C-alpha cells in the first residue's frame, strides 16, 4: 500500500509568496477583495490535495464603470511538479499548473448583445 504524502508548494496570496502544506484530502481556501475607486472586486482561491495531484480553483468577481464581470479557472498540478516554475526576481519555485476548464462572463457585454 502506497502512503500518500503531503503537498508542499508556494503560491501568491495578496501579492506575496506563501508556502502551503496540504495533507491528502485536505482543502484550504482564501478569500480577498474590497472596494475600488470604481466599484469592487473579490477573489476566492481553493487548493485541494486529490491524492496524486493538487487542484486549484480561482473565482473572481468585479464591478467597475464598465459593469460586472465574473471569471473562473481550474488548474491541476501533479505532486512532482509543485516546485518547477521559476520567475525572474522570485526566489521560490512555483507549481507547473495545467489549466483546464475556465469561464468568463461579462454581464454588460451580454446585455448589449455581444
């Protein structure tokens, strides 16, 4: 029987690198948002340890002078790919997410028939 291992990886939360550790089956969520000079924005991120990979779901919602927009993305990263992506001026490696289904909805564009 194979023992499942914890998933340890870096992510950005509020613009800063944060190291997360998930036990098999564990889920961690983070919400942020607030007012802007033209409206508001909110974001919810959820990371789930699925056994052989981590799933990442991110939902954003915003309203500004152009109207209301929602966006949703789902990513997946195998446990052995959680520390492979390096960005210039960053001192930590990030997961190599594979992006799957996603959606975007622009309510103002829909109302105008686009």
